[in-house]
C-alpha cells in the first residue's frame, strides 16, 4: 500500500460527505458477509463495528500500525503488513475479502487481485470499491490510477474470477446538491491551472498542494453550506447497477 492523505474520520464535519460515502460501503458489506473475512486496508476502522459482528473471524491488514482498540472485537485479528503479497496467509482461507477505496493506491494491481483470488475459498467473494474515473473532477495524485467499470471487471476476469457483479454507489438529491457545489468550487481553483500541470507533473510533486487545496475546498464548502454538509448520512446513498453516473464502483467478484 502507498501513503495516502485520504483516510477520513468523523472528527471534522467538513469531511462528512466523504466519510458517509465510505461508511455506506461497509454497511452494505455487513449485509453480505459471514464466516471468515479478510479486510485489506484497516484505515481508521470505520467499518469494523459493522462487519466484525457478522463474522466468525475477522482479519484486517494495514501497512500502518493502528491505535484501534481491537479488544472490543474478540473475533478480530490485526496484521501490520505491506501488500501484496499476503505473507503467511494460506491459500483458500477466507469466505470474503474486502478492500474499499484501496486498489487505486496499489501499483501492482494485477498481483493484488491474484492474491485475493489465492486466499479466497472456492465460491468465496471479493468486495471492492474504488472511485469511478468518469466522476473524478481533477487528478488525484494519491491514486496510482483510477478505473472505468470495464477496466476493473476485466482485471478480475483475467485473474480467474468466475462471476462479476458490477454495481455503483449513487446519491440522492441532497448528495447531488453537495456534489454540484463541490464541482463549482473545484472549477474556481483549477481555472488557474492554464497549462494543465495537474496532468503533466509527476504525481508525487502534486501531493502536498493537492492536500492543501482539497482541505481548503472542503472547509469552504462546509463553512458556506453547514446544514447541507452535516445532514448527509449513509441513508442518502444507494447501490444500483453501475453506469457512468456512479460515484464509486462496487464490484462483487466470485471465485
């Protein structure tokens, strides 16, 4: 995994839209999982309280150490490890593998998907989310790449997954109103990039300025739209068949 500035929590209300959008995926996963589950990308653990109670055992992996109190979840094991590969994890170990908002940060995405396939049991399922490239407003320099639905599906097909269900995350009018305000704000910032440098410069050069302007943008939107920003909840998102308007791609791939 690569360093990222995108880990969100519920401590800053300006992050609420992104936080609720991420949390929604975990709530959907909790409806589907059982048995032995592996999560790749612990992050701040926002989905732990939803998913761990649904499993016989829950293993979660992250590159970074964690300050989460895992004693609250006795069936949970935390492993600090950079992936891929999934070192010391046997073949066909898990019923489900979950990796949300992660694959876009991983350079060897093919090796990553191969490892997911390896550790899944027969008929096991992988649940992944990643931003829909068609909905990205600017280049995100923390992402190695972003995907079209067809590209993500092909990545799983070529790694032997037998069934691909490609869903998308969508928002209601409240979410779409927030998105429109975000688009307008981003446009005001990027109009100064007359040489299109965001797509020309090495991505690591752009990470610090991206973080600065991204944080400034979220705080400005929140300051000027307090009710809209704070009122968004997971109830304002839904899953449906993927289409170009999907905010995130939500893939369920069966071994």
